[in-house]
């Protein structure tokens, strides 16, 4: 896997619990490989799922140009990294859908299901010997 983007992503909109996450986007070595996105939740960020889901939807729209009606259906592998743990995220929606009406448009992929991953599993997904 090749790291193609790495940056701090602030959830769009106005909220007291807006939150920010560190994003890493990896592309596969061959055309057609599913991209891997690592969302690192920072200390103090609400991990209820709403922030992660909305950040994931925004990343999807920004990097993969996918939203409602998109013909491109290739899945994305989502990994959440917290201080000491990693999780494979599964969202009920594969494409971003509007989350709210109002002053600022927000999108969501729905509340994630989290499955714990060992560091060696993350390393295998990313094609690396180590992962911190």
C-alpha cells in the first residue's frame, strides 16, 4: 500500500463537539485494489460514531468523488485508530447520504460497527512490517 494523503480533518459544520481526526489514505499496488483509510481519533474527540461517520463520509466525497447516485461502487476499507487500539469499521451505507438539513450540509455513512484488530492485522492490510 502507498500512502497518498495524510492530514488533519475537521468535521464540517458548527457544533460544540465538532471534532477532528487524523486521516491517512492508502492506495493499493494494483488497479482495482480497495483503498484503505485510517481515521485516527484524537484525544477528546467524541467516539460515539457520529463524528467518525461524518468524517468518513467527507473523506469519501473528497477523495473518491462518491456520493448518492455515483456509479463507482468499489468498497473502501476503514480502520479507526485510537490511542491503544485499532478497529475495522463497517458502515451501513457505502456511499455518503445527507445527514442533516440546515445551515451547513453534512453527510454520513451511518453509525459504524467496530471490530477490534490486532496491530499485526493492520500491518498486513497496509503491507507493512510494523504499525504504531
